[in-house]
C-alpha cells in the first residue's frame, strides 16, 4: 500500500485517482508522518457502507427486542423526563398570543409551534431580531407569521403573533 505526504498528493492528485480507479490501489495520505486520509476504490467504500448498514440493522433489531420486553417512552414522557436538560428556557404564551396562534392557518400554526419549541433551547435563534430601544424584546418571522417575545432570565414570554 502506497503512503504519500499530503503536499505530494495535492500535486499528483489526478495520477493518484487514476491509480486507484484503474489498478484498485489503496493510497494512504499522511501529514507529519501520521495517516490522515486514504484514497480507495469505490467498491471498498460500498463494502464499508454495507457493513455499517448491517451493524445498524443488528443494533436496531436488538433494540426492538428490548422494547418488546421492557417497553418504551412516549414522546410526551421523554420530554417530561428530560425537559430540564433539553430546555433551559421556559416559554409562556400570553392569552392574546394564544388566540392569535389559534387564528392562524394550520401550516402557520405548526411552524409557529416549532419555533416556540426551539425558543426553549435558544431564545435568540438565527433570524431573530432584537427590537431596537426595547430591553429584551425580540421578533422572529416564520411562514409569514411574525412573533414578538420578551426574554427574562430563563423565561421567554410570547406576546404577539401576527399572520
């Protein structure tokens, strides 16, 4: 098996690929005398993927046996059990915002609910905008619905939802 420095591999990449493709060679690429990558025939990759899929399937079947014997948690039970670890922020929804969410189209409702769930983990997600001149107030838009909320310590208070 050929071993080659990464700088040399860069200069001779096309030739190395041809050696692998045409002669089924396996080439180890090194940096500072340490193996960092390999060029291998595509068939080797397929073989590795098949082994990984087989191992994943075996693990899934073992898990299924365990579930049949011991049961499993519902999503609601899982969330309740792990909420403290998953959601450092508690979201509270003002009654006006609840009514506004209810008035949205179903697709918008689902998107807003997903955003609200995401706020429990990160109340300043990408795309959220701090409202200038207002302490702790933010807005975010999803599915053409705009929400306004306030962050206070470990709490997010949803104030307004407009479709």
